[in-house]
């Protein structure tokens, strides 16, 4: 039996409240599961539902074939990142498991707590330009699985 190692989180930080985070979730065994448009659409829907439930804005998201990048912004003192992640991964993972009889996500995730002096627009642009850097499209506007609940995509490109 193998033990799943958990990535360390910031000690003494409770991941609740009006904070911003840059997150990465990887698919199980880094499989290109998110190339399937129906799976990717379902994942976006579950992420946005969980974000609303746990009071997060999503200044940027991008689903690549084998991972997801998110920029999350807590909108209240009740915004709870750990609960958001658990719900988003669990709900999308369960739907995927029923449809495909397999695992969707690796167990852990990568997080970066965004510091107040960091430029959210720059981080958001970095996220939505991921498919361009990977050579999948010429512009983020051509990629179906990038977006924001905060800014129009064409405005985000100019930030």
C-alpha cells in the first residue's frame, strides 16, 4: 500500500477570509482527461458552483489537458479555501467516476497565497495565457476553457 504525500500548507495560516490564491489541481496520473469537452465543461461548472457556495470570485481559470489553474479571491470572512477545494474536486470527481469509472484528480493540490503587493491582473493573465504558451492556440480567446467571474476575457488579456 502506498502512502499519498500531502503538500505542506502555510503553517499558522487558516485559509479563510478575504485572501487570494493561485491554485493548481492535476488530473489523476497527469492524464489528458480534460481534452474531453464534456468533462472540461462539467469541471468548470463544478468549480464555479463551489466558488459561489464558499463565497469566492474566480478572477481567472484555465483547464489544460492534465491540470487546472485557478486564481481565487475570498469575498467574505466565511470564504474557506479548503472547503472550496474539497467540494470542487469531490463533486467533479464523483461525476467523472460515475461516467468514466475512474479517478479524475490527484489527491493533493498546489497553492500559493497571493501577497497584497502582487498584481492580480498579471497572475490572471499568466493563467489564461497558459494554452498559448503550450502551443494549443494563438490567443486565449480561441481556447474554450479559460475565463473569469470578475473581468471580461478581452479586458483580462490587456491587463
